């Protein structure tokens, strides 16, 4: 039994380590609560996004007054023209959490009349899953600690195609249950 634990525990430790590296992160758009509103300057949200490295599985969190604003995910041409007529997705809850489920650009504009034209819009570029910086000569700047939330995001409860992501406590519970099973089988 002791030899089986010596074999099983390192395997679980390795799996735990690898999954902890791939945890989803939450990004509070603009870096502070209630910041989805007409910005101080027209390109403010895109300057914020350029300072961050978004990966598949990460989440954007947008906080706003649900009685006077909303968030629309749109295609590039609607982003460029501030067209609200045919959104890909609409959000009206005041505390919107959007999973970035693919690589490439995501386009968001305000659903409030005239807000997009005043700069309340955002482009988020998500890195490809196999993205590496081997060809670059200088590393990308690290995200500002004040704009990056390091808490793991919860696993998606609905929708197909979402990978299960467990936080530290989830993996710890899974490892404990596995060890109990190994002891019970011995």
C-alpha cells in the first residue's frame, strides 16, 4: 500500500500543478468597479485592454448602471460604426460576466444611445491556445496588479463546450477523495 501511495501522490501533484497553471482569470474592465460608462477619453478602454493578456477561458467583468446602460457584443463593422441594431449578444444586468471562449478579437459597445460614439466601446484580443513568445525579442509588459484579478473564475454552469476548471479548493478536494479511494482499495 505504501508503494501505491508513492506512485499515486506524485501523479496527482503533477496533474494539480498543470491544471493550476491553466486557471481562468477575471478582468474587471477598466480596472475598477462601475467603470463601464462614457470614458474620460475616447480610447480609454482599448488602452486598458492593450495592457492585459487575455486567454481562452478568461472572463471579462463589466459593472454599470443597469437602468441607464448595457453591453452589446457586436461584429467589427458594427463596432466601427457604433451600430446597435444587430448585436451578437446583449447584456443588461449591471454586473456582466463574459467568458472569452475562443481566440481572436471580441468587440463590445454600450447599448445606451450615444455612448459608443463618445468612446464607450472595447476591443479584446484573446491569445491563441498555442501562443508563444519564442519569436519575440522583448517580453510583453506584465499586466498592472490593480487591473488584474487573480481569483479563479467559477466553472461555467450552462452551455456546451466549456471546459471544467476547478479552483485550488476543488483540486484539493479531488486529490483528498482520490487518496481516500486508494486507502479504501488497499
